[in-house]
C-alpha cells in the first residue's frame, strides 16, 4: 500500500491541488516497490 498526504495544509492557495506529497525517508527497497505500484496506476 502507498499513502500520500494532501498538500493543502502546506499551501495558502489551491494552485497545487493536483500534487501529492509522499515521505521519501524510506529504504531503497521500499521506494522501489512504491515506484512499481505507482507506475501501474
């Protein structure tokens, strides 16, 4: 599973409302698995 955080709390305007925020403080293996999942979307 992959979870994202909405960026709206980080911006005052809604200019970036089509952006997702992810935590990259993960192991390389976890990031590679996440990239595989995202590429299938």
